[in-house]
């Protein structure tokens, strides 16, 4: 299990998550997502590898094409801020695994700092202060909630605790270093460490995991959300919708 699988199953679409697992569906990254991925490759020290794997983003001279140039501005914005950079110090892209709620889990931390017992997630977003509509909760939420970062914080805190062999509820800090994709990027460091919320999210996992395990074992049929790109692409009409004003 991974965090993206978990949020895919629980908050997006079971049918799509299953075809992603079998390799029959791959989401193509948008320009904005590729910008975020490039900033992550900078943090990981893997810009060269990224350039080789994303030739569509680069000119023949290996500079970013116009649509992606904001990525360089975002990197400069972080690089010129010693406070933000101090939170990006540590082991990069570290993978840890643990058995949790009946399934093996794998996490990859953008930064793991063992001396300060801290995990850091680098997040790129359209805006740090703007609120975004979340259809699932029928309300405007921060980019942190929209990206399900508190759920990620809980999964990472628990897997890291188990992998490092610490006692129950002895969780490390979970921080977010955020940078926006605006022409003049905004930046912030958030402390997501919140034992009450971690405990609440872990209780939700425990409740959700039996269904996910059954789905992955083929014992339950996945539900279609009928809203996502996969459901739209496989939709077969069989009835007329009675239109009424409103
Ligand atoms: Zn769907």
C-alpha cells in the first residue's frame, strides 16, 4: 500500500485505482503537475535524470520550455531562502516500509532528518493562501486539505514510527515546505505535527483497510465514481436523463 493508492481508493475512484494497479490505466501528467515534479527532482538532486525522462519539457539546449519556466523561479525562490532550505536538509527520497493494518506499506519521504526526527514534504501548489473548491466536502478548503496532506502526515508518521521501531504514538515531526506556481512564487513552512489528527486519521484507515484489501484480492467489485477521467472514458449510456430546470 502507498499513500496515493489509499487516497485513490478512499477519496477518488475504486474502479480507476484497480485499473491503475493492473497497469491498464496511466494518468498523463498535466503541465502544472510536471512543473511540480521538476521542482521535486531539484530537491532530490535528480534534475539530470528528470530531463532525460521528460524531453517534452526541455529545449535542445536542455533549458526549460516557456510553459515550464516557472519551475526555475520556484526553485530560486526556495534556494534564496535559508530558512526554507534549512528544512530541506536531510536524507532525500528515503523509502521506509512497515506492516500496518493488515497490509505492507511503503512511503517515500522527500526529506528525512534523523537528528531532528523530522519528515518534510515538499509541496507545490497554485496558491498557498487561496482556497479551492473541494467537491467531496462541498466547500472551499486550503491546498493542504485538498491535497489530503493531513492524511499523508498520519500515514507517514505511523509507518516511520513502525519502521524505526519506536513506541506507540511516539511520532516524528511532519513538516510541509510549500512553494506556489505563481509568477512571483509564495512560500511557507507548515508544521503538520498533530497527534490528535494522526490518531483520528489512523482510526479511519483501520476502518477503510479491510475493503481495500478485499478489492485488491479481487474479493469485492470496485465501485465506479462516474466522475473521473477513467469512468468517463469507459461510460456506456443506457438511459435518458429527464431534464428539469435547475
Ligand atoms: Zn471513476
